[in-house]
C-alpha cells in the first residue's frame, strides 16, 4: 500500500482486477464463502451503480481488496479501500460535499487503533454525512455486539464468514433505500423551492420581475444550465428574459420562434409540454429556432404559458447540470409554469389597471385644470353636505386652497351656519336627482350689487348614500347690467324722439298759456273769485314747462369737456349748493373723503349735477324718517381696478328690490304725484356712462339706500379737451 507524506496509508481506488476464480467452484474470503449465486443478485440501475461510491474499511488487506474487486467487477461500483479507522476518517473528511462523496461504508468492527464503532460514531456526528450508509462487518456473532452496532447507528450488520449473495443483496437494499431517501429529500427541496418561487412571482406585479423570478426559479428547482421566458408578440415568440446559471445574458441570443415550428413553436401551438433529453436525434428539434445563438443544447424542456385558456408564451429550460430531465422534473416545471402564467395574468391586469388609472388621473387633472380655469365658482357636494371637490375660483374667494375645503361641510365653511340653509334647492337635486336653477342676489363688500345664477346638477351613485351634486355659480351681474344698459339706451332713444316732438308740438302753445295766465294774475284782483283758478293754471303751466325743459335737456346732444381734476373738490362744490336744503331738513352730514385721490379726467359740470341729484334725492328720502336723519358720502380708491368710487348713503325709508330694478329708467320715480319728473337718476346714469363709469344702487326698506358711482382714473381718450358724446 502506498504511503502519504504524513506517513498514513493512501486510500486507493481500485480500477479492476481479474475475476476471482477457484478450482473448487467457490472462492473463500475471510473465512467466508462467495457463492456464484451472488452474481445473480438483482442489479441496480447502471447509472446508479456507476455513480455509487463504496468505502471498504478492513485491516485485513487481502479481504478488503478481494471484496472491492468483486463489487467493482460484478456491479460496477466505484470502490475505495482504507485499512484502518484513521485512513477511513481522513478519506471521508476529504471527499465530503464533493463529487466523489462516499455513499456506503463497509466497516470492519474490530480494528487496531480506532475501532469500527469509533468510526461509526464519527460518521453519525458529522453534519454533512447524514445520508452515508454504514454496514458493520465482524467475525463475532453475539447478539450483544449486533445490538451495540445497530444502537450506534449502523444501517446493517453482517457476520463473518458471509456469503457474497447476502452481502450484495443487503448493499443493494440499503442503496435503493438511500436513493429513495435522497430522491424524497430532493423532491421535498424542489417542492419547497417551487412554493417559494410561486409565492415570489405572485407577489410581484411587474412583468419584468415576473419573468426574472420565473427564470431564476427554474434553475433553483431543476438545476439547469440555461432558462428563458418567451412571450408572444406580433405573431411570434420573443425572448423577454434569459439567464445562464452563472448569470444573466442578453435576450437577443434567442431567435424569434414561429408558431408550430421547432419545439418552442410546438409548445406554443399544441399547448403541450415537451421534454427532449436527446435533442440531436429528435426530429422535432430545430436548431435554428430552438437553440440560443452559440449555445450547445443537449436536452430541453418547454411548456406553454397559458392565460385564460390561450397560450401567451413559453417557459423553456436547457441542459440539466446533473443527469437528464425526469418525469418529476416535468411535473415541477409544469407547476411552475402554471404559477408563472397566473403571475403574468395578474401583472398584465395590474398594468392595464395602472394605465387606466393613469389615464383617469390625467383626465381628472385635465378636467380639474379646465374647471380651475373657469372664473365662476364650481364645487361638488355629497348628500351629507360635505364638499367633494372645489375649483380654484371658489377656493380663492374664501382665501384657502381647494384641498383645505375638501371634506368640509358646505353650510359651515361658506355661511358659518350650524344647519343646512332653509329652502336649499340643492336638497332637491340630491334627493330627487333633478336639475335646479335659482338666482342669488347680495351686496358685495365693495357695496356693488351682485347677481348670480346657481345651477345644481345631480351625479347619482349606485347607492343612494353616494348621491352627489355639482353646483355652478354664474355671475350674471355684468350680463344684467348690459341688459339694463341696452334697455336704457332704447328708452333714451324713444325719449329723444318724444322730446323732439314735444318741443315742436307742445312748447309753443304752452308758452302762450303760461304768458296769458301770468298776465291774468297781474290784472286780476286777488279777491276775485276766479283768481284761484287762474293761479292754478299758471302753476300747472310752469310745471308743464319744467317737464318740457327737462325733456329737451335730456334729449339734446350735450358737450362734454373732459379735464383732469379733483373728485373730492367737485363733491364739496355740490355740498355748497345744497347745504341750505340739507340743514333745513335737519340732516346730519358725514364726509369720509379719502385724501390724495388720484386725478380723474371728467366733465366736471356734468359730474356736479350727478352729485346734486344724489344729494337732493337723499334729502327727499330722509324727510320720511322721523328719527335721526343721516347722510354719508365716502370716496375711496380701488388701485387694482384703477378706479375711484363715490358712495352716497342715507338711512331713509329705503326701496324694495322691484323699485331698485327700475330706478334709473326715465320717468320712473318713487316720489309722490307732482314731486318729481323721473328724469334725474336717468340723467345721472347717462352722465356716468359717458364717463365710462358705472352707477349702482343697493337699498332695503327701513334701512336706507346706497348709491355707488365708479369712475376710471384715466380715460383712454383723455387727451381730448372737448368733444360731443351722446
């Protein structure tokens, strides 16, 4: 026996010897006999025999080597020899975990130094030798030794002399059991790996991750050289992910496969699993379609990926690293393909949902941008009065963000109420699912009357509790003002025509009547019984003449000479003209005129007539007030709008909304018979419009009236010093 450098005996692998022969017909080893009948023992599979490694440990060299020769010659096992316990442990230690790891140890129980039981104890304590089988051999036949051997962990016990037939039968039985145990363990590992991978592919919703996890799973379960996922695109199979067990490789190494051509095309078209362990001799294999470029295919396994009953791709594995593909491999591969198919379906569904969500989100954002771009307030409320969405216009009106309003109760955040508004039309929209439209009018912070048209549109949900309504507020103030202006313009045109006719048809005879009435009064004694009638005719004639003069003044074209000036000064001048009338009426006057007003370009005599009309009208309204009579005139600047404003407020009797709607119409007056012509405010309206301004009124019965005049700071045509305006 050769010696190693450390002095220990080298374990030698037998390579084969001449058959054991004996002239007596039976060969005898170690006191025992080898029966020729042993040669007829059931044989293990060739692949198993050639891959099975047996270590014979016996201090009797002739017996050990003869037994090794017999096993190698007759059964094809790979047999190694150790002549003591130390050699055996050294060999086992060097080969554990490697390709030449020992499967079975035939161990002599009684050896010098380390006994068979010592070696057995070391084997059973080694964590990586749990599948190594041990058969103890001894010349002793006592039951105590057998019990001791089996209790120590031996798989079997054979006494010397032994028959080779019995030894071979027991060895084969032990190896078959070992093979089954390894297979079961391997399959258990594969099933556990399959479960982990199935969970992993199910846990991801990204197709690229599904493909990568599936390919890694194939290698983890089957231990293959190469695996790939191919998906149907454009009528062909295209590789999505491919991986060599040493690392990922580019997908373009795969040619595109066509339906029904090659193994990949057949798996796709026939919707069947194909297992080819000898591709070079299989006519179904097409190297140009089934083989990755530059890769040597020996065996392949291909199965379709099915989604909702239709093939969407193929999962393929190439070249099992140890052996060939088995039926168990096919089952595991098919099970993995099923999990991958479900994961692909889920990923595709998620992708479609995500794309749809993105489309909806983009549509929502686009719609929100459009709604936010609308200047009118728009918001959505639910049937519990909570705001669902609010556009920027409404949020800006309240000085908060749209997000801050979401979820707030509308009547609390809008009107500071604890209960829904009485007679709220939105309730009908939410309950009856009908459109509702109603006007809303109020006096804004700038004392300008505003008019809105509110529309409520139902958005019913599938459940009654999910009913919603969209409210749209449309500012009709300017529209109503334009309508009023058009109406006023039409009336003014009609009055102009009327005034021209009056001037020709009434003025001359009226002058004669008034002149004759005055002459009669001059010559008629006061005590004359007809004097009162003549006086009545004279006064009526004067009133008629006043109306005619007003008509003529109202209708004729006036010259407006525009110059820059101080608005406050023109108001003071108007007060100077009416101070007596105001004080005689016991009116308390308050002037709140903002200093340093910007200059206004105006026709000042015309503006002064506006202030005079408004002040005298306020005086007349205050005469009906038996309490304190107050008149307040205020001026202010709106620099954002580049305008100045004049407010004339009294605490007189006030007017109804019906009266304020007609107050600027010619011949309309709220005064008693004979107390007004109804032309003063109409004239004011015309003068203010000629200045590109606006005059409005807000009034409430019993609380007073406020007139608001708004004038631009700079007129576009202010460079002209004098011209005619109609």
